[in-house]
């Protein structure tokens, strides 16, 4: 304890270096023979059977950056000394005569693991490829793009058909040096025949896409008179292709120079490498801590304004706690505090809105299970009573030496979880959401407590990430597990959040159903449901075995939160690789009121997934024939609809790879775009069988079986081909939407023959990763996602808002009531744009003429009320049929409600207050509210009865932000001023004819 206290005093007052704090002081010295190179220490030793040379800078730059060279003979004078002087380690491995072969790549893999793991060098390395070294540099980089800081190529070989195969190349004829001896080495090292070598498509010039995708910057220096490694056959080709791929590349051409290396003034080379491999990092940990502001008493006081009405002026901050050993995340609504010594642990989590503590005890920051052994990440032990937590107890609590140990922290701002291409109308929400980020770093324990498990984790590091956001009582959390060791390790399971929460109720007796603490926990590992509760797969309220003083006689109160996957992930973390968990979002409520809690949840989704505010007006065309699609496009353009979706049962097949078929839909997409209309289509994933070899296998029966009886396994060969086809379809057609029916429902699969997963333990994680990666890809391209399940946090915009097919066989009048009930019930935790409705214009599910809207002109009154139901709620329905109108009068009605929605779009897309649920016995009504708009509210009132209704409605206006008076405009009439009463409400007289709808706009 004394040693740890002294460590922290040194930490707080800047007596330790960044390197000592962030990495500790246990990095071993380099082994082997020590010599001098231009005044720098050089070490020569063996790694993976190859000789390695390391030249050590006198003063390492922050993060221990390094440059890796292909030639073991030494360093390049001038450039190398300058890099060493700038604090980079200079490393080389003797693979020069292996000419970039797969075996040489494996040697460099082993070297990278050793340098980053055992010796603690940076996880990203600068690569220097000189002449033939271009082959190993590019081949290793394309296999490991995420590990590369930058590439410097000095007259590099980028195609072995150019060198040493210049005399063999025929298309185009090679002008490079023909070296029969090295050509033989190419054939031997790569295991190729002459014909295979000449047809080889994995040379550096062919393998640039992974580097461009990872954003690796490249610099080449090359003489244009080089007749050994010709510029035109190597650097010029790389530059042309890399820039077409969107990569960043600089080429310095040495005019009239042959195969010579370096520059007379190497400054451009040095600046390039230093800028990317050793950038100016944030201030060191101790500097960060010393510069943080200290928590002030006023920051912990209850906020004066309602955060759901008035934007908070207090932003998220990271500050020092009043105890010098503590760091705090705070935004005026909630705060979370960590003590950093003797190990890092959350010691307070407070609801500043109510003044209540959220936790009653200290737990580890996370847990991981590696090769079936469980490890705690951080935490403190020795709390005497888990019913509450006193500050003075923290002084006596100690570190568990078997847990992962805190090594330092970083601060920053939230980063994008995915790319969002803003392609259509959406709310003006910032992305990423503003706030602050804190990362706590941990290393493996020093001892294994008498077991032999330490070898499995000795080279592992765990980072625990937190983000706190401006103006909302929300924190997100996830973990990263990094493997710097020489072998792969298996992450069997993890728990990324553990909260010893204050119990919501204190019950002596046995309970069949418990009320959980009043906080909303949601992760992006969600599926198998259309609402947050059903889809929530990771939130587990469990019994806290350390809470022995609870009132419950059997100590079985479920008041400890664990955020973990239902199974697995069972993922192998390879050397030099890392694993990121799902993200858990913790929303702290300040009330038990259902409406207020729903408003908070809707705000969470708007801020964490702002693409849910995209809400295009869409039609489902039920035929995939080009003439039917063109008619739908034309009609949509005429009435103001914005998107056509080729519906289910239309004959459309997204898995059809026939070039003519794809060209046909590319032409239709272009036609739609020319009319200002987006075009999308339906594809079925789950809810079907594709055969016993590719369906998910039920672990209980060993036979096909999942959530929907039979469903494909995404990790099967069929699943891999299916997603390949989907990627290709959107790339080749330019379509704008995917309606994905039966999105991955969380099925596990016991198959051991599917190529996308090893077995049962990793089957759920790997399938979820495939589909969410695809959804993120779609979002980055602006492809709209209509998805039945809750994938909002991974890129989808909508899921179902009330869906029961049998209801569409009911008479039309009943369908209207059920539709409004579905909207009313569906918007408690969804904003209007987050849910889709279905309006079958033709018979769907039976019911005959009494249930059918077509012909539209013959049921125009009903059709208009259907349009009013949806547009008045801000909820977009999929109008499914062959057309939107059949007469000019029908067209006029459709356009009336489309225009109404577009005119009031911002307020209609805003939050819904639930004032009276539809029951067909009286008026029903909802109020849209948004205090940030010019239109503060919009009231929709429906009369389902067969007679005139006149009455006065009490309308609550707190969430409009109006406190004294408001102007009410009935439809397009004149404004009338109303004074708010003490409950922030007005009394509004209304008069509605039978079977009608009206609206009122509220302005200041």
C-alpha cells in the first residue's frame, strides 16, 4: 500500500514519466549482442529463427514508435540518424532474400508480436521498403493494414514480374532488370511454377485495397531513370491505383536518377514518417491529471432546468475529484467517479437530478474469461457492507493482486461508431454526439496465484472505455482486449459492466416478479424483438453474492447489473489483434412517470442513432415488373412521396446475380433518381430454410431449428454467399433502401462445419458481427434500412410499430382504430420516424371487399382517414399496392396529406405526448412537442364516432417550453392566444364532425 501511495503521489505531481505510468516499468531490455551505431545502442538477437537488429533512440518518443526495415545489414545513414534523434526505434529483420514470400510475412508477424508485446513498442509501425524490400513491406502491410502507421518506399519493387522478372514479363513487355537467380528464388519462395508466377495477382500493385480502406499513408521516392526497378512498372502503377481507391500517397520523383536511394535532403522523408508514426500525442497521463479542473460543489447540485425541455448549458467534463486520487465524469445530470489507487474502480455513480446514489458498492470494472479462467479488471476489495458505501471505507479497501492492474488513462471525445452518410431529410443532430471520453488501461496481473494460467494472459491488455454526453443523463461503456503475445488466445466470455445498484424495492419475502432499478440499460447487441425490452439481450439483473445485509431473507434480490452476451463470444484473438465488445448505454431516469421515461429513451436514440430521424414517405409496389415500378415512381413523384420499395411477394429476387437482371434494376434506380425518388427493395433472410447443410443447428436436437423454426446460419456457406450478393446488388444497382425481413434473430448454431464460425460458442457473435458490419456499410453509403428488429444502434432507421397480419382482414373502420392504437402504443419508446406501419391497399390476409381499400376512389373517405392516421402521427406507412391514386380526386387527397406532412415535418417527426388512447368511445388525441422549433407543438384530434363531438380538452404544454401563453392555430386559420394555467396547460374547445380528424399548431 505504501508503495502504491508513493506511486500515486509521483503520478499526481508529475514525477513519473508518461512511459512509466502508461506502460509500467517492467519492459525488459533488449537481448543479444550490444554494439554502437553512430552513437546509438544497437542490439542483435534472434526472433523466429531470423536475425533482428534494434537501434535504440536515446530518448524514446511518446508511445515508443518504431520503423521496420527489410534489410538486416544496418540502417540508412542520414535518414536513420534523424529518425533516431526524433525518438523512433529502428528495427530490421533479415528476410531480404525471401522476397516478400508468405513465409517472410510470417516471420514479420512474429517480429511484430515480439516488439509490441514483450518490448512494448507502438501498436502501429512505420514500414521502410528499400528496393526489393517493397515486396515484404507491402505484402505484410496488406495482411496487417490496421498495424501500419505509414509506408515509405525507396525505389521499391512492387511487382516481381518487373524485378527480377523483367525479361519474362510480356503484358506489357518488361523493361526491368532480368535476374535469373532471383527469379528462381521467387519461384522457390512462393512455391510457383513459371506460368503461375507470370499470372500471379497478389503482388503489391494488386493488393492495395486493404491499405486504402485502412487509410494507410504512403510516400515513394523513386528515380525516373531507374532501369533496375522501373518507375513506370512499380511506383507509377501503385500511385495510380492507390489514388483511385481513395488512398493518400505522395510520390517524389528524382529526375534523371537511376536505381539510387534516399534524398540529399531527407527532410520530407523524416517529416512524413514522424508525422504518422510519432505524432504529437495528447499530454502525458500525469500532465493530463494535473491540468484537469477540480470538481466544484456547484457542479453536483440539481439542475435548474428540465433537460427534456431546455438544452443544458453545462457540458460533459472530466475533472479531478475532491480526493486527489479520483477522476470524475460529470455533465450536470449524472456523475461517475473512479478511484485510481491502489487499482482503478468506480466508487460513485450519482443521479444529480434526484440527488440519489445509483450504486451501493464497488465491483470490478469488467471481467474476462480467457481459456476458461475468469479474471477481474480493476476493482477494489474489502468493502465491509454492500448495502451502502461510505467514503472512509475506501481508505481501507485494497487491491486484488489477481485482477488486471491499472496502468494509466486517456481522455478525449466520443468517436463515430459508424459512418453516417446524410442523404435525405433528417433532424439536425450532431454526429458523433458531443461529450467526453475516458479510457482506463489495465495490464495482466503479475502472478497467477499458483496456477499455470498466467501464460494465457501475460501479454493481454484491457482498456475500459467510457463516454459521457452533453445534455443527457447517459453514459456508454465498452471494453477492448488486446493481445500482444506470440500466440492466439480464446476469449470465452466477458462482462463489460458490473453495477452493484441500489435496489428499487426492499422485499422480505419471496417474489415471482421483481421491480428493477429505475435505469434503462440498452446495448447495441440487440436482436429478436421490435422494442427495447424484448430485444435487450445483454442486460442481466442478478443476485449480488456479496450483499449479505439485504432485507430479503434468502438474499435473492436481483440488484446487480451485469452486461454480457447470452453466449460466447468464443472468439480467438490473434497475436497483435484486439477485440472490441458491444457497447452498453446506461440511461439514468429522474422520474417513474411513463411518459417522461419514454421521452428520455427517445432522446437517447435520437442522439446515439440520429439516422432514426430520417423518415422518408414510402410506397410498397407489389410487382417487380418494370412497368409497375415506373408507374409507382411516377405517381410518387406527382404526389410528393419520396421512396418506392419493391415489396415482398412481388417476384423480386435480390439474390439474382444475372448481369441483365442487375442492369434492369440499375436502369430503374436511375429512372427513379431522375424523378427525385429513391428506390429500394425487400429481401428475406430469416424465417426460411435453405437446407440442412446451411440452416442453424439447434444444440439441443442436433437438427435444423432456430427462433423461427428454420433459418439460415449467416456463418454457413449460403450465408456468406447471401451477403456477398447483397453487397454486390447495391454496388451495381445504386438502390437506396433495403427492407430486410427477418434480420438476424440471435440464433445460435451448433454446426462445426460452417466456415463462418467454429462451433456453438462463437456462433452468435460471428453472425451478429456479419449483419451489423453490413448494416454499417449500408449506412455509410446512405442506404436506408427498414428492419423488423431493433438494430437502430447499428445503422437501421425503422422497425415495426404494431404488426398483426390478421387485423388487415377486419372491416376498414376497425382497421383504423387498431392502426391508431398501434401508433399510440408504439411511440412510448420510439419516436414517430423509428417505426413503420403497413397499409395494404389490396386484400391482404383475407377479409374480402369489406377489408380492402382498392378501388381507392370508391373508399376515399376511409383512405383519407388512413393517410391522416399516419401522416398526423409522423409515422410513415408502407402503402402496399399497385398505385397511390386512381382518379384526380384520389390524387388530390393523397397530395393534401403529403403536403401537410412536409409542411409540418419537423414537429411531426418530434416527440409524441400520449393524451388519450384510441378506444372508439370518444375523441382520441396526441400532441407532438419540440421546444427547439418555431412550431412548439402540433395536436392531432380524431373523432371515430358516428356523430358530432364538441368538448373542451386539457392540453399539457410543459414539453413545448411555453410557460405563460401560446398561440393556437386551427388547421390553416388564424392564431388565437391562450394563457397557461398553473399546471402549464390550456383548455382547448374542439368540435369534430363524425369520422373526422383535425389539427392545431402551437407557436409562441
